[in-house]
């Protein structure tokens, strides 16, 4: 999942969750296969909507299914995307920071 870095941390978490849930509904076979073989979640951030949309297009060009979540209360802007990662998508996203990494929050 990748959300926008220009959103608050709370918004990033919620928007990523929306994208993940929508992905499950739109791509149930891929989501099911992911759940059985990996079940790993990674949450990254992209700078803004323009960069997120560009990345989404790049990922789609690899043949990977992508779900873009559009937030109605933000004029239907794309706020997060979800997809099942593979080697090609990892190359495209390797320089993106982990979500919440820019905070002082500790994780367990």
C-alpha cells in the first residue's frame, strides 16, 4: 500500500486501509493468492497525488493490478493505492520511505 506523504499520519493510515479493502473486493483471486502465500503488508508513502498517480501508472505497465482509492471528501483525489508486490514493483518502490518512519513513534 502506498499513501500520500502530504496527508496527516492518521489520514495515511485510513486511506491505505481503504485502498487495501477495495483491492480485496476488486481483485479477490489475487488477494486470496497473496493471503495464502505471503500475507505480508508494507505501507509506503509517496510525495503527493501527482507522484502517486505516476507511480500507479508505472506499476500498471508491469501488468500488476492496482486499486486507486479516491476520497470523496477530498474532491475524489487519489489518496492511496494497493497492489500485490512482485520483483518489478519492488524496483519501482525501493526508494520510497516506510509510512510512519518520519515520526518519533516507536513500533513493537
